[in-house]
C-alpha cells in the first residue's frame, strides 16, 4: 500500500524554533553556508556535546520518499519480497529537497534521502522509522541556483547512521576514533539528535551518529589533496579475488568526468602475478609501488583486534581506496563501522589458510609472507597497548555512554517506533559488554602473540 500525504499535510510548517522555512536566504553567511569556508570540525563534529538538528520536509515529498521505499524494498513493517527482487541491494533511495535547521540557522533546499543497504531494508521491514539519512547540501542547486555550492560549515555531504543493531550506540562513533588513533585515515564522527517535521510538527527520530563523507572532506583534511581517484568497491570485485576484476564495481567518487581505472587494475594484476611464486621480492616491490601495504597491515591488525564482521575478509564492502597523489599509492580507508567492536562473525588473529581463503587475497597473500605477517603481529601488539588499551577504552566508553544517556533512555530518550531498543536495560547491558570486550580482546591478542 502506498502512503497518502493528505493525512499529515498542513500548509504552513513552523519549526520547533518557531521559524517558517524557505523565507529567502536570510541566514546565509560565508562561515555557515559558503563553499569558501573551511570545514568547521568543532561545530559539526563536537566530542563533548550532542548536537540537535531538525529536518523540515514537505508532506508530499515525505510521502514520495516512503512510497519509493515501498516500491523498491517492500512494505513497511513486513518481510515482503522487494518489488525489484534481487536488485534491492543496488537501490539508491530518492533525494528530495528539505530545509535543515541547526542552532536556529536555516539551510535551504538541502538534498535529503534515506541511506543503507541491508540495514535500511531490515529497519524498514521491522516497522522502525528510525532510518538512516544522507544529506547533500547542494544536490538541488540546478533547481535552486541561489543555493549554488551550499555547504554546512564547510561540509557538502553528511551521513547520519542510525546505530542499527548496536544497543550501545558506541560502535560507529568509537571504531572510527580507534582507527584514527592507531594512525589510519578514517572519518570524524559525532552524536546528533534528529527531529523530522513532515507536516505535523517535529518528531524525534532518535539519536544518530554523524559520519564524515570520505570524498567530501576527508581527502583534503587527512591527505592534503582530493585530486586522486577515490573508489568505493562493492560486490565480487571488492574481494580482489582472481577473476573478479570489474571496473563497474569500483565506484569512482572523484574524477568521475575522466574515469581512469588503471591504478586499481595495476593492483589487481600485480596481486595475481606469477612473480608471487617465482620472484617474491620482485612481487613485493611491485605491490608496494602501487599499494600502501604498511597502511593495509595496520588496518588489518586494528580491525582484527577490535573485531568487525561487516568488512573485508568477511564481507565484500565497507572500505574505500584512495590513490594518494603524494605517495602515488592506493590507501585503504575503513568505512561503515556499525559491525565493529563486538563478537559477531569473528576474524581469526592467525589468518591461517583454513580460516581465510584466497577469496580474500589482500589478506591471504600478504599474511603468507613472513615479513608481512611479522609487521601485522607487531601492529597487533601496538594496538592493544595504544589505541585499544583497555583502561583508555573503558574510560572512553563510559564517557560517551554518559554523554548520550539522556537522549537514548533518559527523559528525552528514544520513543517506540523510533528505536531499536527493546528495553532500557539493553542500553546499559551493552555498555558492560563493551567494557568486558576490550579486556577480553587485549588478553586474546597477548595470548596469541605468546604462543604463535
């Protein structure tokens, strides 16, 4: 059944702040809206507060968004087969223009859509309206030229994760912090309370984790340049297994107007070269000329220590590759970390042949070489003594748990129909799990290194 907008429409929408949206561009300033402004991480990604953001969407546009989900991934609150059958996982939800309010400042005709893959489908079909969002602040600049190059304190795009299957609300936020603390490139994250007004006043959709978009600001901020090719691999090609190379599955996020896949093709070709058997030193030199192996082994160690069931080695997605123009090498960037920091499907510390097959050659081929395995194991120790040291992590877990408490189960907490929690105790129990998990992983790593 398609949704009908007439039940929730009213002609004039007044926001929670008493502001009527769309009344010119009175709030536009260089600091808040212009693309000339540098990204303001302190405002957009604060670490000591929970921001509040309100989305105001015309009732008809909201209805169109819901109908688009129904038509592509099935009925709300049911397990019905998606209308497009097996193509649902390649489906991109509908963008609509909306007004965004933050600290009593308005952003105009912002592109807003739902986001996610299996998490979107599962949330929708479970009957939970706490759906993840994606914003693009100049998506509709062709329709509204007055908002050309609109930014949100220097950011064009933002992702708002709904903390699906994470009763602790800590995974997406803190996993990215751990990766950066370990010395890797990874998104900035922060907590937001999201309210959506689609005609009857603002509705609290729950506590979300804002995530920085790789191709938007991370490349300039953390690499110093966004001029290189940035890929988000998906599906079979993302495994790099023999016979899977396919440029259509290396989604290019930069330089789309002049696509050149020679860098990822070179990585694939070298990876499967016969020199791996006939001249291993030459193979290593060739590989290191196009791929930052040190960076990858650091990621592999960090990811394995904290555990992550939804990324490379178990699933063929949730990472980026960036061709760093300064090193001329492809660099691994972790992404979408809600599957991190708990047991799930475990990645073994040893990566023995019977545990990780040639289906994941970036792991298998490197770990098979003593030099690379030794580097990986050195990084294991560095991670549990540094970025994932138990006392440090337990303090961090407790800090963020206390920071978000009131907006999860406290007096301003999530509401039925807009939460994945079955009870308040799930939130508090999840903290205890995280406090124990870091200790267990620390001990398991030290035990592995002592008996390997």
